C-alpha cells in the first residue's frame, strides 16, 4: 500500500537526520510520533478491511496443511516410522486447535516445542543400578498422571489401574495411553481379568491416531481368554494399519503357564525389531518381526463386548534400554 511505503520512508529519513539542539530534538520526536501514529492508523484500517479475507485464507491454508500432514502421517505409519507419525499427529492436533485469528505454529516454534519436550523427557529419566534408563512415574500407584483415557472406564483403586465396562457398554475399543514415545524397552505388569467377556491387551510402539477418542493402532500383546500373549498388529477399517497376526501362541504352553482367575505377569522386551514375550516367567516369543515399528506410544486396551468386565493392572515396571 502507498501509505505503508510513505510512512516507512518518513521513518527511515527521520532516523538519519542529525540533531543539533533541544528544539530540533523535540521536533524530531514529534515527527517520529506522528509517523508511527499514521502507520498504526493505516495498519488498523487495512486490518479491519481485510480481516474477513484473512480469516478465510488462513482457514483454507490450515485445512490444506492438515490434509497434507495427514497424508504424511499415514505414509510414515505404513513405513513403520511411528516416531515421525506421532510427531506429525502432534502438529495436526495443534493446527486443529489453533484459532484462525492467531498466528499458526511456525517451524521454529515447533522445533522449540520439540526441544522443550526432549529436555522434559531427559529430566524424567535416570540411570538405575544396572545402568539402564528407567522411566519415573509411569504409574505412581495413586493417579493416572501422564496417561490419557476415558474417565468412565479407567480409575485407580488400591494401587491398581482398573478398567471397567461403563454403563451402556463400548462401541469400539478404548485405550489408556501413556503418551511418552518409547523405542527399546522392557515392560512387565501383573494383570487379572474378571467378568463376562474381558478383553484387553498391551499396545507397544503404537501410533496415537485420535487423542480425543483415545484411539491407537499398532503392535499388541493380547490379554484375553483363548488368545493370551498372541502378538498382533491392531489396525482397523480406518487409519494406516490393518489387523495382522504376527505370532499365535501354542495353547498348550499357555495353559501350563497361565494361572486361572489370578494375576498373571506379562513381560515384553523390544530391542530393534527383536521381541521377547513371557507369561509368568515362561518365554513364549523371542524372535524378530519385520513389521514391528521402531518407536511409538504405550497403551492398555479394553474392549468388553458383552456384560460387565474388569481388567486390573498392578506392579507396572517400564524401563528404557
């Protein structure tokens, strides 16, 4: 706009004018003030006239950016690069929540956010006596701090994580999600199933697809009568992944290891694409799987399809390797 250009020229010209006396200094300050006031008035006038076009343009660009990012996320997930997929999903979440009349997150802002998260994650870990990195506070026994999930389903009781069928049941699986991504790790927890049709599982290195609906896709160690410790890819009709069996367990071996109606300890260790699974110290799996993502989030699935059921989880130990 000509007005902007003229005001800028005025300010530039005045900044190089030499000052020789107090009256000239006062005049200089007045000219500066008037020039800045003029620039402000022109900017406000321009902003009011173009605000509608600005909002429409930003909304359109925002929508296009989200669509492009969703495509990138799906490609990364299909390539089993869940670190990138989860990071892209976090940007999608921020763009979705960004007000159209506020600045969109810039690459520099996202980089700063990533650095802050990395620093936070670093301070949340420490070396234990064995030299391995241990995540502090993954479950403190009294709250679900650090986890997200449906409050109708998940509670903490007597030092345990408890998932209970809500009134009206569930139309789809729900997940209690520990959002901090992990790579190489070992995880153990004691699990007990009760009720009419208990169905749960441990999601590891998974992709957080919908934070509001608490929905993930990825590798799962089944915890369900008749399917204990089967290793599967848990996908769906939507999203980048589809259901796939990776390792079906020997039922006779499961029967010997399983303690009916009691707590059973499930152990999972992932290093690269090597997976080890134990049930009550009995090794069931110790193999490599090319389909296994190299990083992702941890979650506990719950999906009772009939009646009322519960899953009780205690003695949670998660260590980064």
